[in-house]
DNA sequence: TTGAAAGCGCTAACAA
DNA sequence: TTGTTAGCGCTTTCAA
């Protein structure tokens, strides 16, 4: 490998060594256009010998493609988000794409920066937005520059979005509890802040309501607590629910995320309540720690969701990849019953 | 804003509107070279009017700078790593840099890909390696292409590395326990797998040993358990330590990370042992949940570490930014005493 | 199937 | 302080 030249080996050097033109090298290496087997062989060999790696900048400038996908997300530290990111990044890398990360954790200014300066032009071929509701202006600019974009976990009008059926997921968890003969089933849902960018909390609430209604149970306000999708939040919310007088206390709690469910389990313990003896608890996600906590949950598969999002983009980015479009098939989810749920003590 | 042109507004259009040359536009917008106040004004105004954003590809090709920094890390889902990433990304973004993420979570093949294909040339101006020991070959290529690189949390020979003094941190936590009159202090350290890429576990073990030795205590093998830095691992390890016959059971445990300490706290509870009544537990990190669990810990500040790593790179990347070099000042850490530690019951 | 050559949009050296 | 201009390294059209 030639080193230290600052700019690296150029395509011209490969062409010279292989005894072909730069155009042929480009074709051989990119797979676009026809190249004889013999020529391809010699090019590959020469490239290997010289340690040639294409210059992204030059390639992008000439072709208009960056081989770079932007991923925008509101949190990095939470399980769901880092899992989606992981799944997407891995798939993209194998397809030869870089991932540029835009984390909106900070202030509003950052969001504007991301959309106006970074994503806007020429830096990425496509965008994956995770659990983010885009404003009309943001959508407008994405559409204007004609970059494909998909949403994961968030509802983006007019944009292919990968999301589980949140209503159905919540129903499933709640129906599991009803099936165990629970009659007073509380919910720890999202608070208003977490609903802002992302209407999932509201849907999970509706799923819970529907399941209760179908069973002839009353989804009374006293059974609803709100939290911010963190362990701490779930803990506090569960204390509220479980601190109610005995006759009002739920015998089961559906938490809209596993992290909140963990908090609820800890709250129950701290109150001296046995899980599942005194209270059953179910979550959503199948977090890495769900098994450890013995938490019954409805699994979703964020790594796969990230990878699927990439597949959809790749189909638009590289016409060669044209499998049967799986874009709008609903995403899988699955009830996993563990130790945290059981029939109520009678 | 002009839209839909595919390639976006070019510098030539801005130059025309502002009545100057493209060179002046470039200078005005990048801040390099002298431009009269009047010209700068007109350029800025024109650029705003046209919605001009520089083409990264063209700029990189011409200048050799990508305004892109690669961050390589072995995990995304763990608190320490996502926090470093968050800190670095935010700082970089404000400096106008993109972050390209390379997660080595997958198989070995990926590691080779990252170093040979992606990082090697022309895609990034600098590299931040988080808790990763680079091989000689990897270091060699980084050096050969002359890209600045820093390590965070991992020891990289010959490379500026931001890391806390792991020996001292472990000593501090252990001395805190000794100061409370504990005499049998166990440790949950890293297992061999986690030491592979990252000698932190070994250092924390040594800190514990030194603190015990200084106090005339015997760091006997029975007090040592190993885990993989996860909650689950910490739980299992703690069960081993705490399951010992009463006379051998430690009255305190130092866990080399907060996540393992959480596991240890849960293990103690499951054994019916009171924390801190029967056993005190201390960790390292000040994880987001440490406050919630009431865990005594030695805080480190990964977000700041990420940001500091960026500062060091920026100093090399942009000669204008020349503050007094803070490169090798030791990183701060801080004992935070919470509910999980107390004097042993007598 | 191959090669020649015209850019892609910008930066930086040089000249003025 | 400003403008002219020669590339940066690649892709892609066109012609052969």
C-alpha cells in the first residue's frame, strides 16, 4: 500500500498499472457499465496492489451521489433509538454507505442547523428520521432536494414510515392482562412532552382503552398515569397508581415502554408489593434488560426496523436492488410472557 | 430559497448576485483570507437570498478537507459510549463538522472494513476512537494519512488520549468504603473479554488492590468477581460474592461500573440483604440512573470527555483555534456519596 | 467494450 | 483587497 502521499492513490495510477483508461477503472470498480472480464480482473488487481480507495469527494462531485445517509434522532441514550441506529448503520456499512449522525438532543437551534445547513444539500443521499415528526418546512426541503427519506417509529405524513401498530401492541398487552382475569388495569403512558414529536403515546393509550372497553371494563382516569419514558418516570408514576387505596389500586399495570415498566417493578417492590403476586406488570419493547427483570412485554425489533429502513432507501438509491417492495407491510411484534404477570391473587 | 435544481445553488450564482468573484464569495463565507466589510455584507446577503449552502464534495475535493470527523466505538447501547458520542457530536456540529459513525458492534470483518475502506482515505479529517485499542496496523494507517486522531477512554500508545486515572478512581471508591470501616471489600471487575480492547478493568482492579494493601487488608482472590460491564453480569457476580458463607461474605462491594453496581444492588435485594445495612455498594460513572438507585459512585463526565476530544482535534484542524493546549491535563472525577454506602452493621 | 474529454463546484496560488 | 485560473479526482457522455 502506498502511503504518505497526502491525497492517496488516484484512479489514474490504477489505470496506468492496469493498462486501461480511467473510465474503465471507474466502471470496473463501481459495477456500472460493461467491462470485459479480463479488464475487470486487471483493474481489481491493480487497485488492490496500490491500495486504492475511491475519493468520496471526487466521486460525489462528479456523480452527485454521496454514498452517505443522514440519520436524525432525538435521543442517543435510550434503548430504542440506539438500537435503530445500530441496525441501520450496520446495514448501510455493508452497502458501502457512511452514516452521518444528527442528534437533536440539544436545543432548538440545533434542529434548525441540521435541517438548513447539514441535511439540506449535498451532504447526504437520503435521510432516516427516527421518531421525529417533521415540520412542513422540513418536509418541504427534503422533498425539494429530492432526497429519499423514510421515518422509523414516527408518523410522517406522505413519507414511507416503519412503525409498529401501536394501538394493536397496547391492546395485545392489555388483553394479555385481561385474559389473566385482571379487572383493574392501570396504564403508564407518555406525558404531553413525549407526545409532542411523536404520537405513539396517544396510540398506546387508545389501545389500552379499546381493550378495556371491549372487555366491558371502564378505563377510568384514576387508572392513568403519565411519565416520560424513563425508568425514573415509570417509578414515580407507578407509585401514584399503586399508592391508591386498596379498592382503587390496580392489580395490573401496562407500561407503554419497558424502561417505564422497570421503574414500575422497582416501585412495587419498594412499596412491599409482590410482582406478580400483588400486581402484574407488562411493558413494550423487549429491552435488553427485559429478560433479566423477568418482564412480560410486547417485543418490537428496532434493529430490524433500522435495517428495513435502509432497505427501502437502497431500493430507491440503487435501482439494481429491486426486490419485491416490502415497504408497507406491517412490522412484527410479539408478546413475550415472563414472570412479571400472573393471575391476580383472589 | 431556490429549490428543485437538483444540484443546488452554486457559488457562481452567489458571486453574480453579489457582484464579486467566486473567490471572494469563498473567502467571505469560509472566513479565510481578507475580505472587505462591504463585500462580505453583500456576499452574505446574496447567499441568504439564494439559500446557498456550500457543496461539501466540491469543497473537499478542492481543499482536501472534508469537515467530517469519524467516531469509532465498540458499542452504542451503553451509557458511557452514547454519552461520549453525544458530547462529541454536539461540539462538532457547532463547529460546522459532520460526524460519521463507525460502530464496531458486529463482526471482525466490520472492523477491517472501517479501517481499510472507510477511514483510510478521504472520508474524514480526523478520528475519535472511543475505548478502543488500535492495532499497530490501524495506527499505522491513521498516521500514514496524517489525520489527527485522539482516543477517549482507551489507552492508545503515542496518541493523545482522554482518560480518567482508572487506578485512582478505583482507589477513591475503595478508600471511601475503607473509611466507613469496611474490612472485607469485594470487587466486581471486568472479565477477560472486556479487557481485551481496553485495559481499564485491570487498572480498576489494581486501584482496589492498592487501596486494600495500603490499609493493611488482604485483597484475597475470594473477594474478586468478574463480569462484562452489564447489569446482568453485575447481578450474577454479586450473587457469587454475597452467596459466600457469612464469615467470608464481603460487607462492601466496589463495582467497576455503575451498570454492574445496579445489578449488584438488585442481587443483594433478591438475597434479602439490605443495602447498605448488610452490604454497601459503590460504582464508577455516575450513570443517569445512579441518582435514582441512590448509588454511591465516582462520577466521570463522558459528555465532557467527548467535547474535549473535539477541542483537541479542532486545534489541529483549525490553526485559528489556539487556546492554551489542555491536552494532557488529567480528567476530572468526583466521589458522589449516596444511600448505597454506610458503615457496616456491627 | 473501451477511451477521450468535458465537466461537477469549489479553493488557493498567483497576479494585480 | 480582489479577480483569474488551474486544478482537486472522479463519472459519464459521446464516439469509436
